[in-house]
C-alpha cells in the first residue's frame, strides 16, 4: 500500500490485523458520516445462531429515512469463501429482533428515533455489510450482501485514518406503494400502500411524472386510496402497474412498476 498525504501529514499503511476490532469500531463510528452518508451508525454486538451457524455483528447502520438497515461484520484474517457470507446473511435475516433491541440502539445513538426504529426492525430484515481486513473480496451477486476491504493508515503523530475499498451499503428506495390502473377510468390509479408507509393526509399530492411535477387529486374510500391524474398527465398506455416512490428530497414520483 502507498502512503497517503492528508492535510499536509503523511500517513503510512498499517498491517490489516494490527489493531483489534474495538479500535475498528471506534474509528468507523467516528468517521461514519463520511464513510456511510445517509446512515446512522451505532455499536451493536449481538450473538445470533441457527442451523446455518453463528454470527456476531459489530455495528448497525440505520437508513436516515428508516427504509432499511444493515448489520456490519468486521472480518479479520484471510477472507472466507462466498458461502460463508451467504450463511451469515441468512443468520442475521432469520434472527428474531425484539423491541428491546430497538431501545438499546436508540439509547446508544441519540439521533435515532426509537419508535421509527422499532417499526423498521419489525417490518424489514437487516442486510449484511462485511468489512474485510484482507483482500480479495469474494464475488457475490446477492443484493443483500455488500463487501468492502479496509485499509488502515497512521501518521507520525499517531493519528489513524481508514479507507474502505470496494462496495458500500446502499440506501433502499422509499417505495410507498403500488398503483393499478382502473380498467374503465384510465387516469384513475388505485393505490395499495406498503405496510408502515407514511402517507400525507392531504387531498392533493404533488407527484413527479416523467420529469414533470403534477398535482393529483387524492380520494379515500374505506381502506382504498384513489389517485386521479390531472389532464396534463399522459400515462403509458401499455402499463397497468405503477410504483409510487419518495425521493431523498421528499418529492413523490410515479414510475412504471417493473418488479
């Protein structure tokens, strides 16, 4: 590894297993805003086991919009085969998370909303983010597993910095629900909200369609939500299903539903 020049200070590379996991955790938590933008990081040691084996993650990354969450595993030593990480992902997904888990995490990071975190942990299984101490990372195509490789550096003054190469956790799209076109009134969409989705109670919604911001009429009949497109909106005639999304800036978007 080459030296790094940061803020007029030279940093020398360290051997991957020079420092213990607790140091890695502290360094990751202190740099979380830069390393994991869009997530809230918190220490989370939790022993899990099932018929696939055992897992002990070190940190949790919570999407700031409470759409998804990741458990972080620090993997020292030589990188295991891909099958090991597939098993680890199944172990953390199958684990039964309690309300107490949400309370503990919220106590450890005051920026976390305990109520929203409880709802997230109840409705969504965690994904797995692995940080290896040694390359290479195994090749995986599972979207619920991301693998990065850490590089450590230390300055002559004893300051440590961390770089993570490879993959990083991704934020989930905020899909509020699926809309189906009415068979008779083609500009009428019937919305089936995703469980736990936070929907505005207003009677008009600003929704972006094909890059244009348009105003839709919202009608509620019993447990059904009807969205009436304005006259200026021309929905694709060959599409029957649409996804209602919320972008990072809070804007609603209507796109053809593909999966």
